[in-house]
C-alpha cells in the first residue's frame, strides 16, 4: 500500500481511531495486524518471508542472551546468514548470475547461469538491516533480548517505517512499543502537519520534477548539454523531495500514534563537504553502515590504507544495498572516492582560504552540491552505458551557447538552451503555489522543531498545503523512489 | 480527543468547501471538453467527431481543408463544430455525447466516423488511446467528485492509465477464432524501418481481427445510437474507407471476405438501433490514401479522398433534411 494513495489514507484513519479506542494491552496487537495487512497489500505471500526472518532473529536474540561466548557468535552468524541469504536470493542472485555468465562469455567458456523471475519483496533491504541491527546490539550487550515475540515482530513490521525506513535502532523503537501512548492532540496535529508536508513534497514537487527527469533519463541519447544538466540537477531535488517527503509521512504517521522515529534528513544540500552530506542524508542508513561496517572494520583508527579500505567497503556495500546494478556500485564507490579525497586534502584546503570564511562556506556548499549531483548521474541512469553517455555529454554544447549569446542570436540561444520542448505543466499559478508551499513548509518545520503548534499561521499554512495537494498533485501516480530498494 | 476531532472536522470541512469553490472557478478543462462547452453555448448545428482521419492533410494537397471545413462549405448556413484528436474512438465519443445529453444539447446532426482499425486490440487496448482524463472530466463535471479529480487521480483513487504497457503487450490477438499471438508480437515492428513482413503483420492486427457482438467499441456505438434515439438529433455513422487494395495485395483473397464480415457485424448491430450507417469501407482506391510517409498502412486520405467522404456525408444530410 503506497503512502500516496487514498487507500492508505483510509487505512491510517481507521487504524489511528481504533488504536486510541483500544486498551493499552491490545494496542500492539492492532498495530501488528495493521502492519501485516499493510505489507500483504503488495504481495501477500511475502509476509511468510518476513515471518521467517522474524522467527530466526527473535530466537537468535533470545539464545544470544542466554548463551556464553562461542555459542553467542554462532547464533549471530546464523542470523546474519539468514538475513543476508534472503536478501541475496531475492535481490542479488540475478545480478551475480548475469555477471558470471558475461564473464564466462568473455573468457570463451560455454557456461551460463539461469536468471530467475523474482519480484523483490517490498522493503526487504530496510527491514533486513533493522533486524540485523537488533541482533548485533543484543550480541554487543547494548540491547536486552526482547522476550515478547509479538512486540519484536512489531519492531520489524511497524507499518509507518516498514517499506522505506527510517531504519530504526532497537534501543529507540522497542521501548516505545512497550510504552503506553495516550492520545495527545498536540502530537496528533504535529504528526498530521508533518504528513501534509510530506504529501506536498512528494506529489506536488517531486513528481513534477520527475516528469522532466524521466523524459531525459529514459531517452538520454536524444539529449546533449543543457537538458542533461537540467535533468541531473532536477533529479538531485526530485530524490530529496521524494525521499524526505516519504520520511515526513512516515514520521508524521508514527507521531500521530505516539511514536517518535528517528530523523532521516537534516538539510543535506547545505552540507559543506561530502562527509557532512552523509551525516545529513538518509541518516538512518549512513549511520547503520558507520556503526556496523565502518567502525566494525576499524574506522579511521587504523593505517591510512586500511582506512581507505574501510571507506570503500562501506560505500561499496551502500551502493549495492541500493540496487543490484553496476550504476549503484559506481555511485557508492564514487562517494567513497570523494570522502578519501576530502580526508586527504582537508588540512591543505582549510589553510589556503583561512581569511575568507563566508566565501569558503558558500564555495564548499556549491562544490559539495556539484559533487553529489554528479554522482546522482549514476544513481538515476538506467544502465551503465547511459551513465557514461550522460557524463560524456552533460557539459557538451556550451561553446555554441556562449557563441550565440555573444553574437546576440537570442532566438538561437533559446533553441539551444531549451531544446527539450517539455511540458512541465508549470503555469504561473503552479510556480506561485509551489513557492508559497515551500515557504509554508519552512515555517511549519521551524515550529515543528520547537515541538509546539503554530497558532493561526500554522493552520493557514496547513490549509494552503492541503489545497495545493488537492489541486497541483501530479496526476500520474508515481511510486516513491526508495520503494524499489 | 473530542475537541481534537471537532477541530479537525471543522478544518477539513473548510478545505472541502474551498476546494469546491476552486474547482468551480479555476479548473481548466481538457481542450476538447472546453471546445464542446463552447459548442453547447453557441448551439452548433452539427457536431463532427473524429480521429486523425478527419483532419489529416497530405503534403501534395492543393486544397488544404479538413473534412469538417469542406462540409462547412457545402452547408454555409449550418454551424459545424469539430471534436477530433488522433486516436479518438467510440469510448471517448460516448463520454462526450452523454455530456451533451446531460446539458440538454441536441444539435441537428452528430457525425461519428467508425474507423475499422479502432476495433483492433492494438487500438482498443492501447494505453495511450484511452483518453481517461477527457472522459473523466466530461463524466464528472457538475458533480461533487469534479473538484477532487486531480487529487483522486494523483492518489490512485481513479486511474488515468487503466491499461498498463505490460497488459497491452500481452493482450491476445485472435483471428479466425485462433490466437495468433499477442499485441507485442505485432506491435514490435519499428516504424523506422520497413519490410513486407512487418507490413503484413500490421495489416493482420489492424483489420483481420474477429469482431464479436460483445466488443466494447460496438457497445459504445450502440450506446451512442441509443442516447439520441428519442431526441431531435440525427446521428450519422460512417465507416471510414480503408486501403483495401493494399490489404488484398498482402492477403490476396483472404482479405476482403474477412473485412466484409466485420463490416457486416457493425452494420447489423447498428441497424437494430435504427441508426444511419454510411458504409465507405471499400469505396476508395489506394491512390486516395496518404499513408506512405508513415511507412505502414493507415486510413489517412488526400484531398480527393476527403472530398469523396464529405460528399457522401453531405448527400446523407440532404436526404435527412432537404
């Protein structure tokens, strides 16, 4: 069940009302049943995959807590193998099979592996990591094993964050599942406001941007220069609005029910370095890789070569986590390269521009945005050859534009700058509505951080956002980007 | 909780009321629905519906008038309004006609072309040929659903794209009561390269389908005939000419009898509704068609072809109201 659907809105209202009408001891059951229903709307049979992993991890946690040294490790290994095995089977087996087949063909071996027709269970990558987080924390002694199977199942299945995160830590979510959540009108209104912000970001901004991005990136070889550049920059905003919009809906829905989920974004494009960007973007995933892969390998408390290795492994896995495609792997590794370069030149760059702090800050933000946007080329491109094409052609044709500009051939300039002929559907009223909507979001977000309701202006902003959603949502039903992971 | 629910109810009521106002004042209708509104306002005498065949002009034409424009010349005292768009077919015409009926608009004549290719699954099931937006706006205008259409379509309550590309490509193609493949098998030939084999496949899927009485296109045409049955409006259906000579060249003696049988089913169905049907399916030689630049056969006509069709329509109009 997609968040941006009438069926989810109806589902959520029913669940929320029933939740607060029920006594506390039955509330977790309702949420668990609702979460199962929510998940089964996609492909019902896949709930059994989830149940299998829940059982494995629940018992792994219990046995780790009961056992001594060596045996504890075995239960951890079993849990990791089970989770990663399921993830590999559904998500990566075809990727590896096709690459082995290609390699065999390259070596002139008569060998091929079959490609299976598998549909990826929705949210598999997310709940797998959430489950692994639990077992690892129990193993490390940071988390008591959850003895209540139903509550543990709810930790994995909790519907607001089941499909695309945030990837919660057991120490944050499990206590909340046990806690009583009396109805709070403040929390409910703040949650609803947050959901409205999320729907606006998704269906008004992100989906509108997607029209341009999809037109170009689904037919890259038809374009050169400015259209590729525009579409790439547009994608940087599309993915941010899409994913942060999803997160707003998830956090808002949880808040209505009395739960606080972790923040997943913190103005990532205001980052002054790639390192800072990754502390602000998809925080739940980047912190997961930091805590369980990067630090586990030694982090930066090792030799420089091992530090580089740790960064590359973390970002390789991060790229692979996003998708079974070389484009995601290259995207991940490229970010790893950025981080290494940043670590290497950090001191030198700081010394050079010490006297010009503000200019340096702006320069750093722009440079970071450029680097991240460049890496998005690989994230968005449908194939490796498409990404190579974009990289080779994104800066093509500018000498012609400059020539036309200096020769005052404005008509030609318009043709060469805007050859797309695309219909973004941006009338004056739409541009106005989106602009005012963004101001409303900023105002409501500031009030949200103060955790209090924002009075008359808050209601006016909510009203405006809802009217924008009703009138300016893109009529093509576009799935959330991160649902595919 | 009670205060919260009351506050929320008041707030959402405000949203709904404001949205109804916005829908009434600010919504832009799809172009053809807006056009139909203007015809209703102007009380046009003839509404001529159609697909690309009625507006196509060949590059070699000296006379560049469309069919409605030629017809207008023949009847200067009657005002003709055109509702046409490439790939329009009976499912769209039905929605527009019901829209006209709801507004008690009964022109003297309504002209409906019946394109034989539009019965092919390649057309009927084509995701790009459904025009759900126009149909939706025409059906819901004036109802409480209308102001919420953008929201309902964006949030999956109503789908503007009821047929997916996958469903379309896998749709079975039946000929002589046998499944001869799926649309994907026939639709694959790229328009950028020509081959005799590809042309044969195109003709087969376009014209050599099995037409049954349950076909949705036929049912739509019946509904159109029914809509005006006890009204002053006379509906003139006409079966658009097809390049049968090209069809015969590829399928020899198998082509004409099959297509005649299809035409027979259409005429039989509409005759039960006492509808006027002008059959021009085999009226024109290939020299009056203009599809060669499109590489594969279609029903576009040059000026001679257009003049012929309009002449036949004009004759029919004169028979009905001398």
